[in-house]
C-alpha cells in the first residue's frame, strides 16, 4: 500500500472498529464498565487462558481501549499494542519486562526529564542500570558500550527538548547483532512523521498525552510491538517460561507467552503481568478522547511543522535568540538524519537559547500572552517553557550539560494558531524585556 496521507488517515485511523457491531455508532462507544459477563463456564475458562478472545476486567482490557490499541498498532505497522494510564507507565513497564531480575539498558543522554529521572534514580533500586552513552550518535563507538547483561537499546526518535534525531536503522542493526531489541520513544514524531518499525525498531513507546491526542486533556501511553523480534533467543526467559495461568484448559498443557500470543508476546506479557498486577490502566473515557484526537493527527502535525518552520526562520534572524536547535535547518548536526527519517517534516517542538540573563528570560516568559506557559508538548495550543528549571529541573548541572541543555534554553511546542500571531507575541515580549 502506498505510504500516502490518504491511506494514513482514512484506512488506518478507522481500523479496528465495525459500526455494524455497535448499533451503527460511527464513533466508538465508551464502554464504561468494570467487568464483563461470561457467557458460560467454558467461555470463562477460555478467556482466562487466552484461548478465546474477549474481555475480562477493565484493568486488563476494555473494548474502547482495545480500539485505541488496534489503531495505534495499525498506524505504526505493529503486530500488537497495549494502552496504559500514562507515557511513563508505558516506558516503565517496557523496561521492567525487558530487564526483569536485573540488567542494563543502553541509552542516550538526550531524554525526556521523567525518563531520565526514573532511569537514574528509581530503576537502579530494582537492579536495572542505564548506560547514558555519549556515543549514541556513533554506532561504531557505541558497540563497545554493549555489555553481556545489556537487555536493550532505548532512544527517543526525536529527543526532548533538544531535538536530537536518532539513527534508528543503524541502532536497530547494532541491537540485533547483539540479540537485543531496539526500543524507541516516538512521542514527538508520532507514527505520522516517523514509523520506527519500518527502520527496525522492535518496541515503540508513546506518551499519547502529547501529539497523538494533541488536546491537552488526557494522560495516556502506549507500547507497540513489531512482532519481528526473536524473543526465544535465550536472553528473555520471562517470555519463554511456561506459565500456569496460560495453560490450555482443554488439554491441561502449560504454555508460554510465545505460544499463547505468537503475534504479540511482549505486549501480552506486559498486559498479564505489569498491567494486571501494577495496574496503570487507561480508562475508557480517556481512550475515547485519545481516539478523537488521533482522527486529526495528520492535519495537526502538518500545521505544527509549517508553524515551526516559520518561527525558526524568524528566530534565526533575531538577535535575542543566541541559537536555534531544529533538525530542519541545514546547519543543525541532525539535519541529514532528519532528511532521511522525517520526510514529512521535523516535529514542531524545538528550543532556542535566550540571549540574555536568566532574569531577563523569566521576564520574557512573564510577558508572553498568546503562547501557553506549561509543561506539555504536541498540543493544539502553542507552548513555551524554560526546560532547565521545569521539565528537566531534577537533573544535576552535570546531567544537564551531558543532555545538551543549556541554562538559557527555552523550549517551544507549536500548536495550531496563526504563525504571524505567534511571532508577534514573541516580538512584543522581547521588546518589553529589552526596552525596545
Ligand atoms: C511526556 C513524555 C513522556 C511521559 O509521558 P506521560 O504521558 O506524561 O507520562 C515520555 N516521553 C516523552 C518523550 C515525553 O515527552
């Protein structure tokens, strides 16, 4: 199928839902129910053993959430997906599943503040350690950072907040050479601007709170699985062990996740263990809102990309911006990778250096009127934030330096307003601060 906007929108976004089965309702109904009536004892047996498809209990699965999972899997070319109560739950459950009983994850210094904090300060308590390699942009040098107990490579396709673009194909080849999966946080790009599975990623995680939903009204996350990783290579016994709960009740034979869910063993393991027992379930109403948001994904991102280009061009010529980091400009070190991986455009989230003191940059933020000052991204509203003090405020000065976050960094996330209005607002705020 050609990779066009038409197919992206209409076929995949409408996937996984048959109105004929739901009173011909064109929008997926909100199944606001905790549990589901079993038809009979045989049906109950089959549902528990995963030998029959259906719904059990809304902590584990729900028909509205199921449509969201299937659509996001379809958009990214995955074999299965699981929706969770937040992007952080998607990341944490992925890491716990991959490095169960301990191990290392090879990652980048360029990460979302919440991921960075969790990786440095929480996961080590579970015997899971992260190597934030400075070699992440150079696969040849990176190879020596893979240790015998490294369980995965984890990167953001376009990083928060500096917009570093990961060389996914090279990273996937390296990971696969060592029998480990490539995990990609694709929150900024969304499947519309970049499909990591196409370049070899095995697991893709999303904060659907951001551009996927795009309306700042839901906290949600997803894990999508490619269906291609050989989990039976001996490094992931947690997927190979037979489980009493997965025994086929007709034959009594115990099965493992690869046998019980051959298309999507990873997300099924997440569902039946971490979601089931740790419980960061997404509610059906939030899933419904995310589904509505996704219907306009391509239109919103096209507008955000075109707005970003205009703001970047204006800031580049503005003496109050010391620098602009946007992989869509030829002088950016990630420009070539962006040309390869982001042909539809570089996500409209980027940063610039405020050319002035910290006090002046705070006065600038206080003078802003149209842009919204808060810590979301990918929203329909245009957002502005001083990342070193907010989204990345938990990082030490050394960690900020390694993450390439300078003290004067201001992050912008383009929304759907008119670019000229957004520029006029930045302009009046600069003028107020510098008395022009
Ligand atoms: C926001 C964000 C997350 C965390 O998602 P929540 O839905 O807020 O839990 C993870 N990764 C990136 C890149 C993000 O921007």
